[in-house]
C-alpha cells in the first residue's frame, strides 16, 4: 500500500490515518513563484528596501507616538528602529 492511500482501521469509529506527499507539488509551486518574480528579482535589494521602509515608518513620531513606540520596544513587541527623525 502506498503512502497516498488511507490505512483503514479495524474499528470504523477510529479516525483514518493517511499521508499525502506534497513534495512534487511544492517543487512546482516554487517554480511558479520564481517564474512570476522574473529574472530581475533581487532579494537583497527587496530586504534592504523593506528595512528602509520600516525605518521611515517609525521616524517623525509625535511625542505621544514615541512614548507608545518606546513602551512597545521595551515590552519586546517591536524592534528599535531609526532615531525618531524623518529620513532625508
């Protein structure tokens, strides 16, 4: 019996134990994702731009926003980012 077929228990009230091999489907999914991203996709540039966007998001905060942000950083909810001034 292959891993794609359920193993039927002797007791019909017992749950059916079965396994599905998604390996081939995962390879195909990844191939489609990379194809959709195209040859010009630069993951390092994407991560760098994402970090810059987060720094900008947390810059230029008002006094109250800075207090809440500092509380969230102190609680470990958010990482410390930027220096609180708007990016040039």
